[in-house]
């Protein structure tokens, strides 16, 4: 892995703004595992296990136990802009890439309410979110005996999505829930070798591997609310993403190519073409626990620990340069509500996370940290008797992966935008 990152990064190709990420780390494991949380959560360092958004009503699809508090039909959608700056330690080389993409879509609704308080104790949610992305284009040059040089171009793209449906039910202060869904996507890798010689002509070779993946997954979560004061509550929670298996169908091709005038390449000859090779990808169990203190809906602060057992990962029976990842998250939010001022009715958030990513180099496991701020901006005045409100949620995140002791160091800046709309479609109205 160090050879790929180190030598290849000296001539990394980044083509400005693109529809995908561009990081050589995504060559390994399942690629870039995305922090597919809602925008509210991302503004607080990603804490989600214990969280239910009682203010802006955004959907917390990380812990399905939170669905049990869904009082209105809620439409929640998010997008993310990401800018990366990759540096090669010991050189002045620096490379930039940009990406704008879909982050999540979730629709939540109440199923059953209590008769005396008319509060939801059973809710349903369904949605779609990205799970991982692959995006890199790296070229590596090397001198070979008898020729001038050998250039190798590594290229990868693809990723996986999760479509899910989940339900959460509550009894008094305890709630439990589960998500069930399908994972699907594609992983595409290619290696092109070009021989550069001043005396002879060589034809370029290409090895391409495309794998389609699909399978099912299950998440289970629980939350418990403990009253610690007249207006204060301590939320305790846990979440488990069960290990699952993806079924793969892999096509591989080896042959020769010729670059055309459009900058693409055409196939000249195919030496080997294998299609439909079946295999399994084993994804590991992941779990998180957390605690959050909330005071009268106006203030909350929380902490969370998350771990994924990536050492148990395998792809078609093969291990990779990955290890168990872990993250510590801290964050909170405050709602001033000091008057009629627009800014006093906004929600303010702050967060931080640190840990170890699942990539491993000869220097060790890659560290990562980030800080975030977020805002909840009301776009419709809250009407109490209708229990309707709408918010635009934003978050800004800055962080670093790796450092000067690793083959590559990445600085990243992310802007998230989420829209949360609520309405009462199934609530019975009483007239007096």
C-alpha cells in the first residue's frame, strides 16, 4: 500500500471539479466509507446514536429507535460539497479535488399514538443513502532495464448505496428499532501500463476488473431516556450494524489498447476475458454507544464511541490493508429563543471527532480528526396547534486524514445542506 500511495502520489492526476472523490486511499477495502449522517448530526461532530431532533425534526436514520418519536410526516434530504487537498510529505506537491453529491433521503411517519397524550410511540422510516465511494486516478513511473521507462496508470471508480426501511417502537422511556434494507453498487478498477522508449514502439496493455455487488443489511438500535431534573433528561443509547455478506459477480479483461484523439482509448486485442465469476464480500459488524444530556429542548451536549471490526473484512476470500476503525465524537447544540429576533430562533451546533480510519500503511493505521459547526435556519414559522415546522440545516466541517509520517496527508472541507419539511397527514383532528 505504501508503494502505491508514495510513488503514485508523486504524479497524481486530479482533474479539478468532478462527480466523484479523488483519493488514493479509496483503492483499499470498500473504498471511502461515507459518514452518511443527516446534516444536523454532522454539525455536531457526527453524534447520532443517542440523538432525536426535537427541534428541526430531521430524521436520525443511524439509530432506528429514534423513529418511535416521529410525531409528523417528515421529508428530509441532504447534499454535500467536499473539497480535498492532498499533500505528499517531503515534497512541495499538492493536489486538489472537488465533489458535489447526494448525501441522503429519508421519509418518516408516525404509525401509532397514545390516546391520552397523542404522542407517537411507533414510527416508520424509509430512505436511501450512499455507503461508500471509490474515486482515484494515480500514475506511477519507474525505470526498467533495456527501456526508458514504464508508466502505470491506476484508475478506480464506483461505490455502494443502501435503500432501507425501518421501524421504532417505544414503551415508556425505552425504545428499540431496526433498519432492514438492500445494498447495491459497483466497483471498477483498471491498470494501464505504457512503455516509453526512444528507439522502439510498444503497445499499451490494460487489465480491467468490474464487480457488481448486492446484498441485505440490518441495523438494530435502542434508546433510554432518564429524567435527571424537572426539565433535564439524560439519553443513553446503543446501535449495532450486523455483519453481512454481499454477493458479487465479477468480470475481468486483459488486453491491449490504443489511445485515440479524444483522450480515451480503444481496445486492440483481448488476451483474456472472464465474465460472471461469483464470490462473496464479507462486511464486518459495527457498533456505537453514546450519552447525551438535554435541557428543555434548548440545550444538549453528547459524546459517542463508534467501532467497526474491519479486520474481519474479506473480498472474494482475500484480506486487504485494513484494520478495526474507531471514532470518538463530541458535540452539542443550543437554541437561544430569547425573543422575536431571527437569529434567536436559529439553532447553533458545534462538534468534533477524532479516531483511526480503517486504512493501514507500513507507518500504521491512518489517523483522522475534524471539527464542525452547524446551523438550523427556520423557513416556516412554527404553528403549535398544527405541530408543523420547516428548517434548512447546514454544517461546515474541516479535518485532516494522515500526517507527515504517512505516504499521504489529506485536508478536507465539507459543506452540507439539508432540507427538513414536516406536516400532519394522518393525525385525527378534534373539533369542539
